[in-house]
C-alpha cells in the first residue's frame, strides 16, 4: 500500500538517501571507529576516519529530520541544506578554537561529556561531502513510497544514526594514581580513565612526573626514571616524617581523608578531609564518576622535608587530583600536577560550588524519579478502578510490572558509572516506560465505568504526587538535603498521599454502573393500542 505523496513531500527521497548503502556503511564505520578502534588504536588514521564517516552520514540525517519537521519541504532543498550546513559547521569548528569550545559546550548539554577540538588538518576530510552528494544523486531516483517501508526505516535506521552522530568517542578524565620518590625527589603518577575503558588501577597505568624543587614545578620523567618508578611497589598508605618518626600520616581508604598521629601511630585524628556529603557533591559535578568510594578516595601519600624547614605531604586522591600539606601546616587541594592528560592542571572545583546548572545529569534524574512515582500512583488507581468495574486484572499487573522495571532501572543507573548510557536510558527507556503504563491505566478504566470525574481526580493525584516528590529532589539539587539517599527517601515518603488518594478515587467507579455501560438494558415493549389484545399485528 502506498501512502499519499504530495509534490513537496521530501521524506520518501531523504529516507532513501539515509538508507543508501554508502550512508549505512558510514554509520557502521563511525560506530566501530569511535567505540572500538579509537580506544584501541588512537592515532591519525582513526582520528580522520571518524571525520570522513561523519561527513557522509550527517547530511542525509539532517535532511531526513528537516523533512519530518517541515513535511512540505522538497527533498532537493533538504539535501542542499544538509550538505551546506554540515560542511560549513564542520569547517568553522575545525578552524576556530572559540567555535570548537562552543561546540563542546553545546554537545555536552545534548549528548553528555564531549570534547570538540579545533584541528585545521581535519579539513582534509571535507571532500567526503562529495561522496554524500553522490549517494544523494543515486538514492533520489528510488524514493521510499510505501508507508510501511518508511516506518520501518525510520524505526530501524534513524535512531542509530542520531546516536552515532550525537555520541562522541571516549572522553578522558584525569586521575591522580600514585606518589613516590626517585633519587630523593617527589614523583606523581597521573593517568586517565574514559567512559568506555577501565579506570587506572596501578601507577604503571599513568605517566610519571618528577619535581626537582620539592613540588614547586614538575617535569615529565625521563625513560630511566619511568622504568625505576614503574618497578617500585605500590605507594604507601602510611608514612612518617623522616626527622620526626613520631609524626605520621595515613590515607584513609574509601574516603577523601588523611589522618595524623603524633605518637608513632598509636592514636590517630583527622588532619584533612572532604566530608562524604561534599565528596558526593564533587562526584555529582563530574561526568561518569563511577564508584565514588573507589575513585574519589585517598590512595597513597609521601612525606618529605620542606626547603624552608618542616615537612610537606602529598596525597593522591584519584578523580579529585592531589592534596598538598605545606610546611606551615595548611592543606590545599591542588588538582593534577605534572603532565596530566588533556592539560588538566590547575585547581580542582571548589567545594560546595555546585548547583542545578553544574550538576549536569541530576535534574533529569530528579524528573525521572518524580514521574516514575506519579506513574506508580496512576497505575494503582487504574488497577483498582478496573477491578471495581469487574474488568480483567492483568491490565494492572502489566502496568505495575512496567513501573517496577522502570524504577529498578532508574535505581541501577542512578550510580552513573557512564553518564552517556544513563542519559539514553532515562530519555528512551525509563521515562517512556512509566508514561505509557500510566497512560494505559488512565484510559482503560473508562471501559469499566470510570466517570470523567474519576479521570480528573486521578490526573490531579498524578500531578500532586509529582509535585510532592519533586520538592525534596529540588532541594537536593540545591544541596539541601546534601545526601542523595536522604532526598530519595523523602521523595518516596511524599508519594504516600498519592497512594491514599488513588485508593479513595476507586470509589467513583461502581460495579453496577460498569455492568450497565457494557450491557445496556432495553426499555420494555409497549403494545400498540390500535390492535386488540391477543391479536398479532399484521
């Protein structure tokens, strides 16, 4: 069956372009290169291959989206806009550092942590637009006219194409791995983790830097120093001052904390720490934080004499960088020392400086939890209404199972080991699953005798539940309560009034009324007075 096609309907031809073998090959190359080849074989070839594949894939994708948003746009116009916009945007971003920084910010908001670099050599990939134009000239002769074929291509090809273009290759995050000494000089190992590869576990997973002036400046270790440092055992969790063995320090596992002893290790007290609540705030402002207790925690330390007398302490704190105790006794978080990956030197984020604008994914998590709780209340109300109307109970059990799966998946992704996957799960699985279940259990009771009044009250209960559950979550975004566990507990408790109202709303559905609606009673037949009683009418 062919669907109607006006002279200005460009979707059949742009969909044919998106599904052309050349475009599909570019899609496969982009996905495999970004997520397999680049992490395994970083270099010039894999770097340029993504640019070429992206320039072949992006124009037909833009053209399809344009014809879906503006149905009367002609296919040729959409194709020209796709080619020109992709080519011009690519050229500007790759030739301007300011444009690349702006693109990184925009892409981070849309698709998760992203890094777009200005690199004029990437302009060598621009001729790939010619390949995209060639595939357009071939595919436009065979438009996809069948409505079913269009729907299948939209569902099968469009989502992977959008995700492939929106997703970036692995983003590296700096990591303070270890501390050590080489020839009496302090040394630090700084590595990186990505959202696609394992985090570093030992000093050999990073790059060593050495200071010849007791920590004032740092230089990359030479080959001999790298070899000797890599052959050493793991860094020390506890060390004492060389000139005063009674003064010792130790890094506390599972916390951003350093303890001090003034009696050779017999008793200990906290010398420096970032509280667990502040540490959670740091993790919430970091993309793909992983296991917070593991990656935002003190790993090891070194103690060495200061040039002006006294002693200094340097502690490796994983994702939070290093903390330095100066000779005057003051502690300061100094970020990533030495030749850190991606130029990640400088001071770390200030404690307590978070907010909704900087906690990138938390707003979406809060909205998803509030909507899931509202869907739960709606499903319960619909289930009770169907039962009172003597309808099938499997509707409620199916809806309840959907909400349960949605809530379970939300609990799993809340840890955010990978923010990109979490973003996709929230947007395309968790929220839609709960919304569809709530919608089905809001509509189905109408067939069991539920009145418009029941529908209005159930919708009001849904909105009330979302509002009440959202209040502690909004406070959580602003830091009160500071702990996620407290905010989630308060949100769950806030759903109790909605559950109570859902049970009460079921009284608006009566079984007799539902039966009469399904089986209306016909009025009794009145005999015609013009015929004598007992004689059948002619």
